[in-house]
């Protein structure tokens, strides 16, 4: 048969297809090392979309109430690595949030938390217990921390990658500790999550994630079913996309309701050469170590004062008349703190120690045992403090109360009470001192009562 251009072209196409298929087969059979190429100063542009649907169960007066809930959130930030990227521990980064949009709906109530403009520059650091997020310009509020501290922390994203060489069809299991930090929980007790390399092209490798884990968050039992997909750019040696579906069942805790929710999380990551939000001059003035013990700031609904408090405290009630915090340490309730603004006293007639003690005895009534100590002092900002440590019993359980009355020279007053079982006093230590010493009045002076 004579050579015909049509036949030659068709033959060329067939050969090209065969060669392409052969090349793809060789590529798929070649072992790959999927490890992030990272250097200090590298910048990643991050876009996150988070949607959560499900229900939470509250218990009021001993009766459970189940309410529908929904979360819709979008985040965008530039993240610069501050560590030397030589290991999977001791990681640090600086983030500047260019966009934060979130709405929490519980039944018919809508909550739209905000991140203050001067808190958009944040530091993230891996610690022994998780990822600590703090602000470079001042304390965060609990609302701000909960807003940005979400599952899928990008500082730990590459914990999903295999440690050795893999080929299409290879499977691996992420390590427990870094996976817990990625998902934002304390510890993993059971890990059945499997990653499988599904597809390799000339510039990307895609793997699936499927399985379940069990563990604890703030000392509360949780179970998660996970499935998703991730894409690794083999040219840039970095993850560029993570999509996760997380179904979580978390038990009720001392400061949180039980939840049964499904979260859909999408993370897109792109390498950029520089960021106008993270210039060298700014990075140079960041602290050398992250503020792993950075306290949170509380300005309650009453608006009358502000305090700093340890992150283990959680706000359980905030009303104009009282704010209630509970101290949770490794899942155990250690103490409760009630802070209440009081009516102003005449500036020339401050509360006496005798009146202070009499008010305490009246408040405790039959639970009062004895005054262990009564003292007066002045904070570094000049506020006058009366303190009484009281022993007593509630239902035959030994209790210690630490009562405080804080006042300024204008007669503005705050009462604070710390309550704990006597056996937990040592663990509580002096966590009350931070709150009292940091307290400042923020509301204008109110008319005094005669």
C-alpha cells in the first residue's frame, strides 16, 4: 500500500499516544518522595473555606436540649515560616490575615465574631500540647482565638505527607502527635487514618485520605471520621490543596456542649516571593520566641473593667451583673471565678476590712468555716485590694474561697471570687493573682450610692 499522508498522520498520532501512555506508566511506577521543600522566610498565600453543619446538645437544669448549628467561614492570610524548617517540630510562623469572614448560627441566633484590625498579625508556634496562636501586638480575646484556631492548621499541613518513597497505590498513616495538632485536638488514642497515592502526573501527585480517629480535646472525648483528597506539586515540592470532610462526635465537657457535626474544609496554598503584609522590617521586630503562655484579654459585657487571664480559663457566662469563668486543666475542672462590678462607694468612705469580712460571712452563711487569712495590698496600677482566704464546706466537701474587693480612688469597685476544692489548691497555685493584678477599670465613674 502506498504511503498516504492520511495514514502517516494517523500512524504518528497512534505512536504519540503510545509514547505518552508509556511515559505516564513509567512516571506512575517511579518512586516519589513527597516532602515539602521549605526554608526560613518562605511565604505561603493561604485561602481557607470552612462549613460546619450539625447539632449541639446543651444541658440546662438537668435536661438536655439539642439545637441545630451551622458555621460558614472564609479566611485568607499570608504565612511566613520563622523556623529553619529542618524538622517536624518546633515550627513557627507569622501570619497576616487579609480576610476573616465567619458566621455562627445556633438555632435562630446568629453570631458574627470579629478579628480586630490591630490583631491581624498573628504568631503560630508548635508546642508540646498543640499549636499556640498569639498576637504580635497585644492579647487576643477568647472570641478572636476561637475564630482563627480552626482544624487544618497550615503550620502542620505537611504531616499528611509520607516519610519515605511511595508509588501509585502506596499507602501510609500520618503520625498521631502531628495529626492531632493539625486537627486541633489534644491527643489521639486511636488512629485508623490511611493515605493512598492515587494519581501522578508530570507536575502533581494526588492522594486520598480515609479513616477515623479517637482522642480528646480539652480533656473531652472525641471521635472523627475523615475523608478527603490532597494535591502535592512535584515541581515546587509542596502541598497546594487539601480538601477534608470531617464528621465529629464530641462529648460534653465542663465548658462546652456535646456536638455531632460535619465539617467541610478546603485549603488552597500558593507560594509567593514576597508579601506587602510581612515585610522584612516588620518580621525583624517580632519576638524571638512565640508567646506560648500569652494570656487572653477579657472585657466583659458590662464594659466596666478589663483583665488578662490564663488560657485555661473559659468563659461560661457573661452578663452585665456577673462574668463566670471556669479553669480547665487536662480536662478537669479546677476552679471557678465570678467577677462582678459593684455600685460605687463614696470616695471618702472606702470599704473597711471589717465590712468586707462581714459581707463574706453573710454570703456563705452555713458554708462558712473560718478565715484563713485577710490582707490588703495595692496593685502596680494603684488599685486597692482587699483579699480574704476562707475555708468551709459544701455538702461535706472541703472548699477554699478566695474573695477579692478591688477599688480605685474614685470609688469604683469590682468583686472577684475564686472557688475550688481544697484538694485542688496546689494545682490552682496563684492563678488568681494574674487576674487581680491585671485588672483595670474601663467604664466612666458611676454615681455613688449613699
